[in-house]
């Protein structure tokens, strides 16, 4: 009887957590949505397309991608081509990414799968 009670409690908790989770899919994203940048997968973001580091440095920017983690961004454009969805994002606070880039393109499916964008 005790095992049954533990199992039912576990099942109800898992069900509640599954309903609360919000999945990021290309169909639910519209222009104006606010998203959050996650941790980079590696040294830099793989699916958020920043320019090469030498171009960022030439424009007077910084190359610390870890500072971007947790930054709120706004979707400004959405394009679906060849089974991929690319969105364009800018910072919600109006500042530039890495002090030199105003807008950035993102491969939505890959970035969401790698938890680079939440």
C-alpha cells in the first residue's frame, strides 16, 4: 500500500511539472516575443550567429560571451526556409551585443536544442 502511495505521489508531481514546462518551438514564436539567452555551448555561441571575433574587436567590442548569459532579447524578424527557422533578435534594453553589434540572427531549432536561447 505504501509503494502505491509513493508511486501515485511521484506520478502526480511529474505530471504537474510536465504541464508547467514551456517548450520553445518555431510555431509559437512571433515578432515581439521576449526570450532569454542561455549559456554558450563551448567558447562561443554555435547557433547564434555573431561575427568573427576579429571583426568584433575592430569595432571596439568585447569578446566575453559569458556576460550575455541571461540577457533578455526581443524577436524582430522571423524567416522560415528549408525546414529551418531563422529569427533576428536585438537586446531588450536597447544596448548592443558585445558593445558593437545591434542585431543578431539565430537558428531557432538548433539554439533551442542546445539551450543557447530559452
